[in-house]
C-alpha cells in the first residue's frame, strides 16, 4: 500500500467515524434488508446519499483533490486501515448489504494483492459461505444500478436536499426495474453455466515484461504454472472482447480521450485499439497487454454481474482459484 499522508489519514478517520455511525443508526433497517429486497434498495439509496455528502465534505473542508489520492477514500474508511482506523464494515449487520458493497468496491478499484488479502480476511471473518451466489450477486447488481441512477441526478443538480428527494422518489419508481435487471443477470449466468462445474473466463491485463506472469515462470515441469503472479487480480469476464478492452483501457483513455475520468464505452475502446502503435505502447508503458484465459470452478465464484444489455459479464474470483491456461498478446493493426 502506498504510504498515506497525514491529510489522507485524517480524512479516512473522519469518513470512518461517519460510516460507522450510519451503520449503527441503521442496524435494524440493515437486518430487515436481508428479508425484503425492496427495503434493501431504499437503504442502499440512503447509503449513496451519505457517501456523496462525505466525499463532498472532504473536498470542501480539506480542499483535497480525490482523483489524486494515493488511496481510495471510502474503501479505506469502510474496510479500515491498520494504524489509522478499525473496519467500519464490522458494524454492518446485513449480509445482503455487505455483499452489495463488496461487489461495488471491487468493481470500482483495481486491487493490489494486499487489498485482496484484506478483503478475503473480512469475508472469512464475517460472511464466508452463508449467502447463495445468486443472492449475493443480486445485491451487487442493485448497488451498481442505484449508483448509476444517483450519478445521473448528481450531474443535474448540486442541491443536496433536492437531490435526496429526487433520488428517494426515483428509487421507489425504479425498484421493479432493478429487480428485473437482477433477474436478467441471474438468468444469463445460470444459462451460461448450465450443468458445468468448471467454466472458462478471461482477464485483460498488462504485465511488466521484466517480471514473470506465472509463479515459477515456466509452464513445463512447474507445479505452480497455473498460478498467476504479475498482472493478477480478482476481476474476470465471460466475454473475451471485454477482456481485450481492459488490457489497454487506461492507455487508450489517456491517449485518445485526454484524461482518466471513468471507463470508456467498450465498443469505442475496441475501435481505438486499432489506432494504437504497438511499439509506442510498449515503449511508453513498459508493459505488454494480453488476454488471459482461465478455468475456474463455479463453486469458487464470489459474485457476478451478467445483465446482457449493460454489464461487463464480470465475475469475481480470488486469483489463486483462477487457473491460468494461457495468455495471448493483444493484436495491434500497426
């Protein structure tokens, strides 16, 4: 983990206290959220309002540019940082809410090996093997779409009270739509897997050419050959084209869009890949973009989001549970 500045520690501690307070105040609602999906959706909407207010407060009070932070602020505040604050997530008494936030967090951040290990310890301590994969993934899908709706309002008004009223009313209207989207995701995943015990997945990544992709480097005479070292993470996809975009997305966005302000549309990324000069890419990045092909056991999948119209067909698996079969270099046109 990058060393935190004094200001970052102060901000993380402040947000940690506020998140912990909210989780404690809403303890009964969190418990009820496990029983009723619609109650859960309303509670998540309230959480995103709180999150937005905290981040806005940090910018206003500390005069801090969150985009340049060396650590993701709300992840650090909720999951805790050793020597700075205890995990606020310990106060969450809803497994549904926990898995929704877990998925949202993993989707939002490119995790280091240390962060993945911290996540694993939290899961093992709180909620290991209790909720079904389908229920966990439905909670994650809800978090994703509620954030999407909230950001839409965020773009149109800066009045917090007005935004809160609009958002609360909108979520009530959107409840059935979110339930429908969660159902579509579950149906797609169920159909894709069928009766298979093991499935093929992909991960787009770039690796440092001075380091080994596989543990032990070589494929032959190496019992660890299917374990990934350099370029590993927790996120994979069922769609090879999507994996291709993620192998080069940061470079494409910064080169052709001008700044990294969020993910670029997948189809746009695929088109931009054709404009990349291979030699320039390798020279400027020192990293080689590839598509990894893996096998994973269905029982090892933590979460998925597979809505056929809007998602990245993403699944989350701990790196050691994804067996690296091969990694293919991205083909550039130049």
